[in-house]
C-alpha cells in the first residue's frame, strides 16, 4: 500500500510564496486522495489480473494513470521545494543547464512560459532524456506522469492545477509560476539529475 509521504517542512515553511492554507489542503486533501485512490485502483487491478479479466484491466488504466500520476507527481513536487530554496543550481546541473539552455535564466523563462501556457490543469517539467543525455522541458496534461508519458526522468516539476495556487494567486498563474523559483530546491534537483545519469 502506498502512504502519503510526510512533507520535509511545515505547512507554513514556504510562505510568503506558497501559503500554509494552500500547502495544508494540497498535501493533506489532494495528495491524500490520489494516494487512497491509487491503492483502491491497484486492489481492483490485482483482482482483475487474478481473474484474467483483460477487459477490466484495460478499463482501470485511466484511473491508474490519473491517481498514480497524482501520487508520483506530488511526491516529487514537495521534495522539489524547500524553505531554503531559490537562487541558482550549481555543479554538474548548472553546467548542463548552461550547455542546453544558455543560462539558468533562459531555462527559467522557457519552463515558466510553457508551464503558464498549459490549457486547463497539468504540470511543467524539467526532465532528463536518458537517450540523448540532455535536459529537456516538457508539459503533461492533468496528472499524467512525466516518465511514463514522455520517457523523460522528472527532475523539477511545477504543478499548475488551480488547487496549487488559486487561494493565494487567484487566476494569475504567471505570478505563482514565477514565485516557485524562490523555493526551488536545487539540491534535490541535482540529486535527481545525478541518479538519472
């Protein structure tokens, strides 16, 4: 059974960039729901597989993708942020960002722009392409998980579901996306980058 991961900081730790109210609802309600629903879907899937019920296995795939993606994406998202975040990455990650995007600023602008432009709900990602050995920016609709959807290993994700920002930023998604950079946990992103390589 999957369990809701603990936050590595208090609900109010990312203020003023993300309010305690948003963090509490986002983690304890939304992520908890994805976790519980994923467990329920996996139970149904196990039953269907045991019965060799291919039709039911296929019918469960959308719920598995949605709740499994919600579980995975948020598990990365909390780690991608830190009250001691912000600034710029360093080391190998900085070198790779400069090589692919020209500068950290260019990468931020590109990822912010593509994420802000997502229609409806979804995620903007900085990912790592293991076949080209390069960083790559991508978006995913809804809760589609990056690796299962694109093959890219997720390094840094920005959640643009309205529940991630609306209570604080209302309909001004660009302000929220720009604020995320102030809490970006580059140590976590660097660690994911090194593992992906």
